[in-house]
C-alpha cells in the first residue's frame, strides 16, 4: 500500500515539475517598475537665522504626502538567484514646519542607481515568491521654499515580493520595498510666517514603496518547429495464390484491376510487384515460383492498361514471410504478391 501511495504521488507531481521547469529559463531580462512611495515623517534640528539676526537652532518637523516611484532594470536570472542593475526615481511633496516661525512646502526627490541580489523560492513555477536586497548610490534633491539642495548619498534597500510567470517570456511582479539613504542635507531661505528665514539641516530619508513590475525575458528557448506533415503511404494491394500455383483467381484479378485504376489516377508512377511463397518446398524452387507469381501479376496489370515499362517484378521466395512459420508449413497468407504504387 505504501509503495502504491508513493508511486501515485510521484505520478501526480511529475507533470507539475515538468511544467514548472518550462516557465523560467536562465538568461537576461529587462523590465519596468512603478508604484506608490511613502517617505516617513521625521523631525530634525535646524540651524537658522531670522531677518538677518543671529543664528539659532530649533526643531523642524517634516511631513510628507504619498508620493510615487518609477524606474527600470536589467538583470540576469540563474533560475533561483537573480542579479540586476536598477534605476529608480522617487518623489514626495510635503510640508516643513519651523515651530513658531511657520511652515512652507517642500519636495524630496531621489534618483537611485542600485545593484540588487534576489532569490526566487519557487524558481520555474507559475507563482514565485522572492526576497532581495540592494545597495548603490542616490542623488537626492530637497526643495524647501524657493531653494533646492542636491547631495549624493549611499543607498540601500530590502525587497519582498511575489512574481507570476505568465509564460517563459513574460513575468509580472508585486512587491514591497524599504529604501533608505544616509541623511541628506537641505538648505532654505525665504519668508516663513512673515519672517525671512534662512538656514539648513538634514533629515532621515526612509521610504516604503509598493511596486508592480513587468519583465521581458530572453532566456526561453525558441519554439521547436512543427513536425513535417506525415508522408502519405504508397498505395498497395495484395493478391494470394493456391499452393504451388502462379495462376490468378477471380478475386486476384479484381484486386489487380483496382491497382491498375489506382495507377491511372496517380499519373506518373511506378509499380513494384513482389512475389512470395510459403516455406514448403525447396528454397530454390520457391524463389522461381515467387518470380512466376510476380510476372503473372505484371501480365494482368498490362492487360488492364498499365504500361509494361512502369512495372518492376521481384521474386523473394521464402523471404519476407507475412506470417512467421517454421520450414515446411503451407501458410496461405505467405503465398502472395504485393503490389506497391509509387
């Protein structure tokens, strides 16, 4: 019983395994990705001056709205591990509040170039969970009021997602990401709450994103060409003989007439008449008898309108038995002539 259950399990899983292996192949891929981005609110200490007065410091609260992200990647799939280079743009708008001095709008932008390493847990399957991590460089820009600040920061990210292999060429992914950088600086100057405020600080650049991506893969093998159409079998007919006879029965003559008609409809063709005997009698005698039978068929074909030049006769004696018998057996099925039209 146990062996039966194991065998049934193997048979059930085998088609799934074969299907899984056909959904993902080693090779390059390219893709586009986009989604929503949330830049975490944070507070930071800001050095500033008010109306040209002495420098001071105060807490500044940065709050961000839901933003967006878009980018693309090029990668190589090892069917399990994957590596890729990715470019991504993120943008969030929000507000910076300078305590009692008022607030003003701000915009945070990140352009990141990342190298990612990912791992597919069900590589080759239809549904493929995966995890990944990346590191690279981010070019950040923060616009506060009328002033923008640019800086270059170290960037890192973690990725958790699930993919759908539509077929070996196309894959759709849905994933969540954490993206962060070392703290970018910002500078500002302008009127805030009726005061001219200038200064600067830095903020924590921590992002959570929900992304969808479409990938085009180049590793799938080319589809096999369709098999050639089956060649039609050459028309063939068979006539049988009494023991030790080469004369034709009425049934044999009817069959030969059918063969002659088939030749005429085919047009330019050749006919081969191959004679056979059973295993009774001497071998040399049977060889001559098979040839006489083949010639009897040829003569009948000629009478039915087939040119003699289109007919070849062959005698095979006891060779090529239709029914395998020992020597000396009078088997009626072996006493025959095969007519093949080509």
